[in-house]
C-alpha cells in the first residue's frame, strides 16, 4: 500500500504508538547495549539481549522481532549473527539489520551483504554506511556518518542505488539516516527531516532507532509505516530535548532528556503533527 507522508500523518493521529509490549531480541554491540535495552523499555517494549545460537530455537518462538546490529564484531559474534539471520526466517518474525561500520571494514561490508541475502524486513545505516553498502564513495568515519554524504546530489545518487536494491530485495525497506533520513522501498520513497544536529553527538542514536523500528514492526504498521514511525518518534524526542535545554551545550543532558521523552511523547498524538517529510 503506497501512502504519502500526509496520509501517514493523518492515520497516525488516531493510532497509539505501540499497542502491545513486544519482546525484541537484540544481537548487538556492547557499547550501546544498555541504552538500547532501556530505550525499548521506555517505549513499552521488552528487550532481551541474547546471542548464543544454542538458545535460538526456544527464543525465536517467544520473541516478536529480532534486531541484528553489526556494531562490535568478533568471529563468534559474526557466526551468531549469520546463524540468527538464517534461522529466524523459519519463525516468520520481523528482522532489522543495522549496518554499523560497514564503511569501515570489508569484514563488516561482506557480513552486511550476507545478512541481506536472507531478506530482512529493514536494513538501515547512516548515510555514509548506506553509501558504502551500495558501492558508492563514502566520507564516513568509523561508525559515524559524514555531512559530506548528505548533499542533495548524494541523496539522489543513493536513492537510485537503493531503488535498484529493492528490485532484488522487494520485501526489504532500506533506511539511510542523517540530517535527512531516506526511506526507500519497492513501492515508495520518502525523505524525513525531523531531529536536531545533537542527535549525531551521543553514541547509540542510530542503534536506538533500529530497536524502536523493530518494536514498531510488531504492531499494526506496514514495514514502511514502522520505519517512518520509529525514526520520526525518536527524532521528535530529540527536538523536545533540545527545546527543554534551550541553548545549553550540555550533551549529556541532551542525551538524558532525549531518552526521557521516549516514555513521555507516546502518551498522546501531538508528536505525529510534528512529523516532517516529503515523498521523493
Ligand atoms: N544533523 C542531524 N539533524 C537531525 N537529525 C539527525 C542529525 N544527525 C542524525 N540525526 C538523527 O539521529 C539518528 C541517528 O542518525 P545517524 O547519526 O545518521 O546514525 P548513526 O548513529 O548510526 O551514525 C537518526 O534518527 C537521524 O535522523
Ligand atoms: C561507537 C561504536 N563502536 C562500535 S558500535 C558503536 C556504537 C554505534 O552506535 P550508532 O550507530 O547508533 O552511532
Ligand atoms: Mg549506526
């Protein structure tokens, strides 16, 4: 079902952010693991951070969605990610892959491509990571995106490459994040523009978005709607945090208030009216 941003917003004005308390299994990195787990709790979901393949059979029956995050790789973590990615498909549960650092090493790039073969519902990364993933030159540093990859030409170039990928992976929605967030599916394309620059200044913001999208995928949303909802919700939490801090440069406070708003914003529908985006 192709929808416009306007239609999406109108529908969101009468739809509770999360109607259930989904159990989300996260195979993720140690750097942002606790932040991710608490962010899921703040939005009303339940996290389980578990990556031992010996548990997958029992866990995959219980969980509502799976998040695979490439943030911290080791031979064991790589094997766990690959096994989870192939075994989950027998359980028909939504899957989000977060391509953290795929622009930094060939190891991560090849692993990301291997995980795509299993047709996850959502594949995300920052703009620089997604450019690397699509074979485009990238200015990313480590796991961070670069403003140099955010020009309108870069966005158009990446949009074309992601559209090509959807021809081969029609069931996967691709998300490239940054000042402008690009959401590309086989049927639609959106550019979202919520959030504030400070969201690029504490670690884990992209990771949290991946986890929130995984939770939204378990609810009454299409995959595209889950991506639009998850990233917009998080970014507007960042906007609220910025508002409450005025012009204070205190980034730890900004992080605190952003995470605080995760449990506050969803109490109403006002936040939906603030979603900014265009069809592309
Ligand atoms: N300059 C910015 N202005 C507004 N929002 C931003 C900006 N940079 C990042 N964001 C938002 O912060 C979140 C993380 O994006 P990004 O920093 O690109 O990912 P990562 O943390 O994986 O590098 C996304 O929701 C994105 O929309
Ligand atoms: C700093 C760092 N190093 C490996 S994973 C990680 C966190 C990345 O989080 P995000 O992709 O949300 O910025
Ligand atoms: Mg990231």
